[in-house]
C-alpha cells in the first residue's frame, strides 16, 4: 500500500496528486505530473482518495492515519488532499483533478453542502464511486455518507459539557465556522435545542460568530469577552476555532471564569486543557472515522451491500447503517478532557 498525503492549493487540477510520494502528514506538496504512480503492495488495483475541508491541521492528519491503516490492511492505495485553507472553489478543483485521474472511489468532506454536487455527479458519470465523510452533501447523488456521530448527539454533548462547566447558568456565546457549512449549523442547532430543553438558566448572547480560521476566531472571541463582561462560557464549533477561542480566554486572564468547550481534536485542545483555558472538547475517534471511510469506499468498489449492523475489521464496535438516508454511523461522541486527551494521537 502506498499512501500520499498532500496539502494542495493553486495547482493544476489534473496534476493534483501526482509526484506526491509518502509525504509527511501536514506537509505541503507540489504536483508536477499528470499521471499518478502505480499502486504498490496489496492488490495494486484499487485507488481510493479523500478530499478534506482543509489540510495541515491535526484533525485531518488523524483521519489520514486511520485511513492509511485501513488501506494497508485492505490492500488498496489511499491518497488524501485538501485546500490549504477553507475554500469551496479550491476543494471542487481538487475533486475534479481526482476524477480526471480515474480513481476508483472518492470520499469528500464538503465545506459547502451544495458546491460539490456537480463534481459528485461528474465523478459518478465517469464510473467513480462517491461517498461523503465527516460532512455531507445531502442533496447530491453521493452513494453513502460516513458519519462520525449524529448531529443531535454531538450538539447535546457539547452543551452538556458547557453547562457542567458553567454550573448550568449564565451567559455564553458561540463561535462557529463558515456560515454555509451545514454540519456546523446542525451542531449549533442541536446544542441550542439541548439548552432550551435542559438548561433554562443559560442565555446565549451576541450573534453567532462565523470564522474561517484560528486568527479570526481569536478576534471574535476577544470581541465577545469585551462586549459581555458577565460571559461565562464559549462554544468553539469547528476545530479551527478552538485554539483562537481558548487563546482569547487565556489572553484575557479569564481562565476559571469563562469556560470553553467545542469540537476540537485532542492535540488541538491539549495545551489549553492543560492550562485550564478549555474544560473539555467533544469529538470522536477521527482515526476510526478515516478507517471506516476507506472500508466503506472499498465496499462500494467491490459492490458489497451494507448491513443494518456492520462488523468492520479493525474497529472495536459495530457500525450502524441507515438505508433510508444512506448513512454509516461511526458511533456516539467522545469527550476529551485533561485526564484522557494524551491517550489520542490526533
């Protein structure tokens, strides 16, 4: 099995993954050939790829680790690519490049729920199997969505964590990601539903702030801290917002006064969990998500049917499949805090 992991921005779509040989996670790679190298090891015949929302962050590095493991065990070639920063147009160019190279199956984590629909249709027309993973394009013709956990469970879990840290009362704010990312919006809606049902003494203040990177999240969190002196908590929705929000609390000397939780990887949150700037982070085992995604792509290529309950070699727990929505569900969320984050390498 040969794996290539690339951060790709502003390069020709048809040469996106060529000449990228076993680069380290998070590295930046230039592509220079229009033909991808032949597979090495395993069957040598099946090539699958994943297009992330953004490369160079621990979350998608962890995804790559799990996907690599699955590819090695299943005997396929796996490649991963994504924009250097959140950019739907660049993400589409990357998908188009993979289609041009004739991969057997492609999974995508769409930044925008609709911007990939045309690229997905083109891939299917070219005979390529297509899945979404980590985030969905529900109105597209994708064949399956590999979901990390249900939106309802994730939103409820992050609100429960914030409520616990805030003593179930007081003002809190939300720093989210790009406004057109359906996954983020769904998590926020689920968190708010949990608050309305369970925590009547908690109050959302300020508009939900939308950000595209950690620097913007830092600025928005600083503005919220200044505007609301009684603020007791902040939810950082995307992993890219977690460092900025936690750093803002740390810079304001508000550790212990403003609780921060969100959806960040253990590595992203680790420094802030140690300092107390974050109380917890809610996510899932992203390495398992990467593993499940490659396994699902291989099932599509081989024409295998998904069962209602699937025993996936390499994963400890069974994986549920909802045929009505075409969704494979990895499992319930995981809460990481100071006591356990170091046990995870992503």
